[in-house]
C-alpha cells in the first residue's frame, strides 16, 4: 500500500507524485524523491522496480521477507534491510523494513509492523537544511528511528530480568523463574538477531571506505553504529546474566531439596524412636515389672515425649527442622 | 552414470555430445559445455579427467567423496564441493556434489543424493540471455539450487525444536525431550557442517579479489552467500536454544524430584504418627484407664484420624501434597 | 554546575574566565582553556556548545548520559566518554564523565559521581612543563585519574571473592555463597562495562595512526592502555573463578545431600530393625517360650540394643554416620 | 639409527651413501639427498648437523622431542615437526617426526613410533617424474603419509563415540558411559594437539607468500591442509558431541534417581498403611467389637490386602511402580 | 640491592663498575654494560634512571610491581616485564623481573623471587662469541632462563592433575577431588597470567617488523615464542581437562547418590514387610487359629525370614544392594 510519494527540491516539498511520474523526476538531478510503502503487493513492487530500475535480486529479497538485517551496495545504490521489533502483549513481534537508496531517491517498504515513519518525514520537512543533505541523511533518519525503537524494547526486557532477579533465591518461585528466564532468553535472541548483523553492517558506513551516498553523513552513521553497539553490549550482558540466573535457579532447587531431605530425616527419626518405645512396652513378656506399676503408663508417655522432645530440639538447633 | 552432456552456443543448445567429443568442443571458445554425472564410476571419472584435463588431486577428492564443502581455485578453473542434505524418514542423509568449472565448461558429479539438477538446466535453457553469461552463471544456478534446498531442512528442524519446546516444562516428557534434543542437536551439527564451510568459501566469490570465472556474476554469489549466512545464523540460534533447553530439562527433573520428595516426606509423617498412636494404645501397661472406657476405641480412632487429617491439611496448604 | 573555567598560557594560569569569554580566548592559539562542569544543565550545555562550537551529536550524547565508554574523533577534536565507578555502601555506583578535547581547550562534564578532578588540576598547575604539552597531556591526566580509581574497586571485589573462597567448601555457607557470588558477578559485569570498551578505544591512541592531539603523548596513553589491559585481565580471571566457584558450590550441595541421605538411611535401618524385634515379641502366639522366661524381657532389650549397636558401629565405620 | 641415506639424480637413485659423504654430494646442485633416521642418538644428530649445516636451535628441538607440531623457516631451509599417532591396545601413542628440508636434501628423524616411511620412498622411486620435483615434493609425500594415518585414528574414535551413543540413554550404563566419554575426550585432545597446530602451519605453505622450497608444489600442500582442516572439523564436532553426551549422562542419572525415589515412596506408603491397620487392631481397648467377630481376622486381612492392592494399582497407573 | 654491574668489550669482561660510572661507559659504543639488581629500593631505581636515562613511566611501572608481563618499545630501547613462578610448599609464588634493554646496556631488576640469573651470566661469559651479539642476545638468554623455569612448574601441575584423575571415579574421593581441582585450577590461572601475555608480546620479536635490538637474534626469540606457545597449549588443555573433571566429579556424586537411595529403598522395603507381618500376628482378634498352633511361632518366624530373604535376593540380583 502506498503511503507517500513526494518529490523534494532544495529540501522543500515540491509535490505529491503519482507513481508513474517517478522515473521522470529521477531524471532531474536537483530533485529528491522519497517513497514509502507498507506491506507492498507484488504489483506495487514490480511498479517500483520498473520506475527506480532496481536489481532483480534485491526486489526478490524484499518480496520474500524474513531476511537478516543487512546493508548491500549495488553500484551506486544501497539496499538496507532492518528488523522492526514491537512489544505486543508482552511478546515480541518482528516486522521488517526494506530501504532502497539511490543518489536522489529513497524508497522504504515496511512489512508486518505497526511502527510508521511519519514522524521522520515530518521532522525532515520541518528542517529543510537537513533534508537538503540528500538521500544519505534521510537514510540516517530512518535508521535512527528504527534503532531508537529498540531502546524501549531492551529496557522492557531488562526490567523483566530485574523482576525475576528479585525472586531468584525464593524457593517457591523456582519453576516460574525457569519458565520466565527461558522465555526471556528467547526474546533476547530475537532482539539480538535484529541488532547484531545491523551493527556489523553499519560499521561499514563510517570510517575507512564508505559508500558515496553516506560519505557526507558519516558522523551520523557512526552515531547509529554507536547506539547499536550499546544495545548489543546490553544484550550480551543480559545473556550472560540469564545464564548465571539459570545456574542459580538450578542450585536453589538443590538447596531446597537438601532442606526437605533434612526435615524428612529428622521427622522420620523422631517418629521411629517413639515407635520403638511403644513396641517395647507392647511386647508380651510375662515379667515386665514396669507394666504393673501404678504410674507406669504416664511415666512411659512422659519418657516417649521427652525422648522425642530432646531429638526435636537437637534437630532444631542444628537447623534441620 | 552420465545424465547429460550438452554443448551450448550463445545460450542455445547446440547438441547432445558423446563424451569423446568433449575435448574437441572445448577448443571452440564460442562453445559452452555442460556435463552432469551421477554416482560416477572410476572409469567415467578417468574419461572426464582426460577430456577436461583436470588436476589429479581434485579428481582424487571427487572419487573418495566425504569431503568438506569447499571452493578451490586451480589456475583459471574452480573446484566446488557441496553437501546435499535430504530429509529421509525423519533422518538427514548427506550426499555430495562436486563441480568442476572452467572458462567454457561445467561438470557436475552428484553422489548419494536423490536431488537432481534437471530443473536448473531447464530454467537455464528457457532463459538463453542468462545462460549466455557462461560458466559463472551456471555455477551460481547450481549453488543456488543446492542452498535453496537447505531451507526446508532447517525449517523442518526448527519446527521439531518448537514441538519439543511446547512440552519442555512437562514433567512426564523429560526423558523423551532429552532424546529428541540430543537427536536434534546431532542433525543440526550435520547441517552446520554442510553450511558453515560453504559460507566461508562463498564469501571469497564476491567483493575484493574474485576468481575470473565469477567476476561478472559477483552479485549473484553475494546473494548465495547471504542465504548461507542467514541459514548459519539460524543454526547458531538453534544450537544455543537446544543448549538452554537441555539445561531446562535438567532442571525440570530436579524440580519434579523435589515434588516427589515432599510427597514422600508428607505421607511418611502422616503414617508414622498414626503408627505411634496405635503403638501407644497397644502397650501392655495394666493401668491405662482409657482402654476400659466404653467409647475408648472409637475415640482413639477419631483422635488418630483427626491428627492425620490435620497433618494432611497442613501439608496440602503448604503445597507438599 | 560550573566548577572551573581557566585559561592557561605556557603552562601558567592566566585567569579565571567567565564563560562568555571562552570563544574569544579560543582564537588565541597560544592560550589553553580548561573548563570543568558537574551535572551540567541543558542551558550550560548549550552555552558550552556555542562557545566551543561542538557537534550536535556529541552534545546530545553528553546530555542523555548512559553511554558506553568511547573515544570519538570529530575532525581535529576528540570526544571521550568514561564511566566513573564508586563503591557506595558495598554497592557500585556508576557515574559518567564526558570530555571534549580540541587543539587548545579541554572541557570535562562529570555526572552522577562524587569523584572530582581537583587533584589533577592542582598537580598540572604545579608542573607547568607538563601542562605546556597541551590538551593531549591534560586528557591523559584526566583519563589516568579515572582509570586509577578502578584499581581500589577491583581490589575490593577481589577481596570479596577471596572471602567467599575461604568458605567455599563449608556446608552451611552454600546459600550465602550463592547469593554473594551472584551479587559479585553482577558487580564484575558493571566494572567490565566500564573497562572493556575504554581499553579498546585507548588502544587507538598509541601506535599506528593516532589522533593529532595525542601524537606527542602516545607513551602516556600506552600506559593508560596498559593499566586498562591489566584491570581487564583481572576481571576476566574473576569471571572465570566465579563460574568455577558456582560449580563448586553446586557440587557442595550435592555432596551434603549425599551425607544427609546416608544418615537418613542408616538411622532408618537401625530404628527399623528395633521395631521388627519388638514386633516379633509383641505377637500373640500362645507358644512363645521366651516370653515366660524370668529374664526374657531384659535379655530381649539387650538383644535389641546389641543389634542396633552393631549396626551403628558398622555405619560409623563406613562413614555413613 | 640410520635407515636410509640415498643420493638421487634426475629422480633416479644414484647410490647409497655413507654419512660422511653427504656434505660432498650436497655441493652438487644436480643431486638430491634423502636421509632417514629412527630414534637418532646424540652422536648421529651431531653428525647430521655437521654434514647438513643445521641450525643449533632446531637440532636442540629435535633432540629434546615433545614439541608442538610446527613448520619453521630458517633462511632457505625448513624445519617440520609432526606428531605420529598410533592406536596401541586401544590407547593412543604419540611419536614424533622431525624433518629438515633444504634445496637439495631432506632429512627425516622418527622418534617413538612404529610407523615407517618405506612406502613413501618406494612410491617416489617408482615415479621418477615426481621425485624430480625435488625436496618440496618429498616433503609433501612425507606429510601426506603422516596426515593420512590420522584418518583411521579419528575413524576409530568416531566409532567408539557411536558405540557409547547407542547406550547413552541406558540406565545401567551410566557409569561406564562416563568413564568411556572421559577417556575418549582425553584421546580426542591428544589428536587435536597433533592436528590443530599442523593445520595452522600448513596453511602457510600455499596461497600468499610461500617458502621457495614449496613454491612449485603449492597445490599439493593445499591438499594436505584441506585434509587437516577436515580432520580438525571432525575433532571439533566430536568434542561438541562428547560435551552434550556428558550432559545427557548427567541427566540420565537424575531421571533414574527420580524413578527410584518414586518407587521408594510408593512402597513406603503401601507398607506404612498396612502397619497402621495392624497397629489399630493390635490396640488393647476392651471394647473393640470386631475383635470378637468370628470372621474378624480374615476380614481384617482382606481389608489390609485390599487397601494395599488399591494403593499398588494407583501407583502402577501413575507410573510410580 | 645491586648484584652485578659489569662492563664488557668484544664479549669479554672489562671491569666491575661502580654505579656512578655507568653513564660514562654508556658513551663508549664498543662497550656493553650488564647490571643486575634484586628487590631494588627507590633510591637505587632513581640512580639507575639517572645513569641510563630511563623513561618516567617505565621506572614507575618497575617500582610499583604487580604488572602484566609485557614488552614495550621506547624509542630505541625495550622494557620487558616477566613473571617468575616458583613452587614453594606446593603453592605457586609469583615474582617479577623487569628488564631495560638499550643498544649497549641491559638492566634487570628482580623482585620477590629466589630465582637468580647467575647461571645465565656465567654461560654468557664462557661463550664470548655469543655475548658479542650484544644486548639482544643477553635479553634472549634472560627470557629463555625465565621461560625454561615454567616447564617444571607445568610438569608439576600436570602430574597433580594426573594424580587426581586416577581417583576421579572413586566415590569416597569426591570431596577431596573437588578441593584439589579447584586449587589446581587456581594455580593454572596464575601460570596462564604469566605465560599468555608474554607469548603474545614475544610474537612481535620475530617475523615482520622487529625492534632493532632484536633484529639479529630473531630466530632465538622465535624459539622462546615457540616454548611459550607450547606451555600455553598445555595450559589450555589442562583447563579443559579440569572443567571436564569437575563435571565428572559432579556426576560421580549423583551416581553415588543413586546407589545410596537404592540401598535405602531396599532395606526400607525389607524391614517394612517384616514389620507388617509382626503387626498382623500382634493383632488381638480372638479367632486367629495360627496363634494356637504348637509350632505357630517358629513357623511365623520362618515365614518372616523367608519373605525378607526372598526380597533381599531380588534386590541383590537387580544390583540395588
């Protein structure tokens, strides 16, 4: 679905274009064309390929979707694929945006994501001196918008991890902790797959040899790269912490088991000794003088209770009960 | 077994050749020869070595089979070895294809695999303008066909992993989960051995210095490389997930054990206290007034049941039963 | 909050400047300006950006805070971000310092940290021959001050680890050990995030191609780099030791459990055999001659005690009790 | 012990030389000398050092033995150290071969290994056109012989691993599995130490800058390198599989423990309830009407058996027994 | 403390110098000065700095001690820091040696170690043709001496590991094994910290660009590097083995626990069934015909023993007892 198709000149909006006229405006070097599509149909993609003269392989990639984030150079144009990560009902949903950048055009196709780039366009139109920098700057603005939206996602994951960590040594919470850690790890992997390849690719847009389109805006791309590096470092730290947390959970299970076993052993001992005493006085020997005593029974009960009590206290003191 | 031996000119099929005439046609620079063998015998290999003038070491490699995927340059020709992975009865079977590529010929030898390349040849013959690009393009077409067949395999493995993950926290499924995870890990390793070395090798067919045969089709090889990178990333993610899943399974076992131990301890306590009571009233003291009471027995039974009941409820409440 | 704003000439203090005059003094190549701010407000930052002509992106970074340590080159100026780690009530607090360095100025902005750089300024003012080396040397002096303060932190963590290690094989301490190791690991990660990226960045300030500002003071930066490498190696060793320590703790739990199980089994056996004996002599068979014996009862008690004693000794000898 | 000392010319054997004449023949550029020693004494080594003019450090290395596999260049000569791995009584024994290669000589010293190189010499003498390629080819032939002998060793280890894997989920086999996995891991490490450094070193004998001796036989060394890479990949896969197998074994122990605990708990419950019933009817209350019933006893036995039976069936059904 | 301060010319000892004359002799290019200090005081260090004109930062490093092993170039001089590892009472003690090397001098400062370099000096003085190679060779001789002393240390650690491995599957030894493995791992880490950074640094003294001082003795430094690589490989293998050994120990604990649990369960069953039988015949039903039988009691005992015996044998056969 076409969202926008606008021609700019000197950073100022010239006109909303019908898609058929794109190729005409592309001939005019002083013009800059910015087209945005959403969940493009095959027909729309073919139209765009025709108007912009895009490479078969790239269009194929954009059509299939489910790509790794990447930045590819085709002659003097760039193809950028990024993941857009949304938090939907406590789960992560991954959409994609494919961006085709040429000397004087930019074409973005957004798939399966509710995030839009209207804010980017508005900001760019408000600041013509930036828009005048051309397709390199718009590419930066789009990438920056995508990357900026990773921050709340990672913050969300971090606060989930902290919530788990608060209960990490709680005995009862072990099973829930495991399930949540496993789920969290899964989400972190999803985010990592969005961030890590993009970080690697962005590293080639500043310093050293740089695609011509990005040459004048290198410092901006370094900033994007820096943000991605920061997110990536946080992700790595989270993975590390999750692994340790799983280890700790495992140990909590074992420690709890020890506690249970101790209680089991202690109570078994107490009851067993009482059973032995009652067994003794339940024997049928004819000569068991204490059985005839007037206070034999209460004394026996007292003895049994005393012995059990002593055991109980000893176990209590040695922290088994 | 010879499958095809065809000479092309200008992207159009010239003739089916008898193998003896290969060397003659190789002399004609305007011709392009494409030969396909399956499970080649030693005699066929020798014939091909003679006709195409192949290096001893490569032919040796192709004969022995069981090679790592690789791409080797010999003067102005290339030798490519790839694994073909088929899913046969829920198991992975690994076949091999060896491809010899020269300036104006391509020779593919397929071993122990039911996948064929007839589709590739048909598509190429239907599009002469691509076939005209020469041996580099045909090599791409063959590699693309092999790599494309990895996708359903990895999808299959991924859906197996998801099936396991659904039962990962089920108590009864632990043993089955272990067996399936172990089996899955084994398969992932098989696929990784097909993909990782090929990915590394393909990286040298685009960007930087490139074998002359592939020079004009670099962008196609970048596409293959990109697919391999994507598959490899998925494999790595699966390995990571499998490791975590095994950890989680281990913990599920421990958690289940805790639950069993708690039940054991609880029932032991309940029965033990009942035994103590019956033991007490089974003692043979002469003066045990309650034994003479009219309702001594039912009261005793009530007391025993009451004590056991209280214990049962306490355990129930503290979630041990 | 502005702390200092001083102009120097030939290593000697010229004057305390009002911030408005900074840009005037910057025009004089023989002057060197050193400004220090603490928890700067947006207004102060804007003022500084205006006076020093700083890049938008950097100022943005300094404003937001929570950056990764880094060193970035902007034309002929440098931007350095470092973490300042304080031990506050046995916890680590992370502040930040952003340093902007130009040919003849240095601007440091310290956020959320109680560490100040007054000592650095004093020492520099006392040694004009060093201050005369210019902004490169002052940058070194500031970085050195920050890095030197990592040493007591890591020493503190190391002595905590040693304290845990002393009790690592103690049975009772297992749970505390786990909690402390987990907490320690968390702190080590915090320190690692301060040190590792800075180490990487500092490596580019000596050897090979170096920013012009640091060219004459390369050996000093190599020293800083060396300190960071040392700290980083210690951190890595601690991480490794903590991992092993957690493993050992896990095993201590298991070993303790074995000991408990053995005791449980041993006492269960002893009491059970006593119960069996009392049960036998509690049976109601009419012909049980030993029941009529004069010393039947004491003999029975002796037999029971003897059997239990023998069992006890056997368990004692085989180390189960 | 000297095994062979032969001079060749144009690929044809000239004469068996006494060691004293080696240096004379070395002067004749058209000659090629190939000497083989086994478990050389110090005297023999000194003699060789004198005749061939070898570097002190290398001879020292060859004398001490126990070196890492390596390839070192000394001016225009090469020193190659390799491990020879034999399977002796199901254990791995590691011998060494040191090879000194000059422009027109090759000297191999074999230590602590029963593998010999007679086959290599025979094959070379049978094919003078290869021997004519000089010391580079002979070095290849020797290295190829050593590397080829790694294949049966790794096949052996792989089949051992497969044998373990077949029993990996067997309960009774756990302890044996552990011992065998540990032993297997040890062997894999031994093989890895033979292969990995050699692989790294061989990588420098083809492509890029290459020692002059190997220049004309680069493709052969690439083949050796390729074999080593394949073995190394198999080793890495085995290490990975062994680690997972150990994890699985650990879990099998835990799963078995759960099964035992369940049985223990179930039987304890069944016996305990029977004991409680007998305890009740063993109490000495005067008014226990059922004791007077004619069929009280058999009914009691039936009740006890019924209750135990019901319990037994319930445990059976829930898979605890 | 000054140990030696000697001037050499043409490899021959010229004179023992008082420290004041060092700077004079340094002026004479044909002289070579070799100074050795032990646990140098600040005064001695200052004196040396003055005489040799050493850089502030290096002297600072040497004063503080506790450095990472490293090799730093200062203009045309080198600074080398190494760890000296002694086995003292089965523990590792780490001393340090700092070596300053210039064109015609070498200054070594040894701290906290009982190892001395007298042997090195003697050997050098005995072989003037080597000493004549200058400061590069003496540096090699000192480094070689330090590195050679790592070998007995690692051999010691390896034999400790082997001693543990012999008992690795012993049940009783588990706790001791854990403690020893943990201790051993600690020592291995100490040695690794001495070896790994030095190995890395030594790699820059041969091949490629090399400090001028070491240019003529590159092959010697390659030898040192090779030794360090070998030690490092052994260390890595030990770390790997220790990790596996800890895993195995953990499993041994679990396997032992299973054995104990089985015994516990078996004995519990045997005693429980005996208790049930005695309970039955201890019931007070009036009509229990077997109680009146003449041989009721011995038959009852026989039955009980028979049942227990059968159970015992079944457990024995299924390996639970």
